[in-house]
C-alpha cells in the first residue's frame, strides 16, 4: 500500500537502484510545485527501507574490519577468524548483486577453518553448514543445499545436539520438495513433527 501511495504521489518505485534518488525526486517535486503532504508520504514510504539498507551496509563494513583485525591479530586459521567470517557471511548474503556468492565464499572459509582446528565432525560446523545450505537454496542450487543440510544433520545427530533439529529437517524437506522428491520431503517433515 505504501508503494502504491508512493507511486501515485510521484516517487519512483522502491526498486530503484540509483543512490540518492529520493533527493532527486524531492527536488523534482519542489520544482513542479508538488510540496507538502504528498512529499511526506513519499518519504514515509521510502525512509525505513533506505535507513535499513544503509545500516546493513555499515554493519557489513564493520564486520569486514573485524575480520581483518582478527586475522591480523590471531592468524588466518584461528576459530575467532572463522566466527568473524561466518558473521560477515550472514550479513553479506542479502546484499545485491553478489551477496550470496560472497556469503558462500565466507562460509566455506569458516567451515575450512573449523575443520582444520576442530575436526570434520565438530559441532562448530553445524551452523555454518546450515547457513551454507540456505545460501545454496536461495540461489536455487538444491543439490548442493541438500548436501550441506545433510552434513549438518549428520553432525547434529552424532553429537546428540537437537537445538537446530527441527529447522534442519524442515529445510531439507523444503529443498527435497523443490526438487520434486515429495516422499523424501514428507519423511523430513514427519521427523520434524516428532
């Protein structure tokens, strides 16, 4: 509804990619005599999205700096570096246009560090593997998503650690369903209910 109001009042669509386009549109509205209430509606419809995006970009830059600082202080193979890479991946994955690709590289780096420092079946791999599966699913690479989710589930089952169990099996069910493997998906969904 806010988007429709914004379009009706002369604002450009929310998916505009030019930085600072709100300032240009505001200037255009002023020059055409379109002042006041309509302009406030435009700003109200757009402001939260831009503030959130700006805050997220600032957060990503802060996390990049944290990763660089930890790597410089602790070396490239320290578990704290893996955690910093993981956090940066989580926040980077939604940024356009190459967020998912960057997130995948960062998650693979975190997984590699955890495998070297804690072993291939470490519980520390659980969340990065689940997130890697989610990135693959986001990019519609379902076979890779299933592989990552299954590995995370195997680690979780071996450790008898069930905090993510429902989420993992539902995610596996979702991906299997998208692949048309409905019986396998139903088994995962049923397991989530138990």
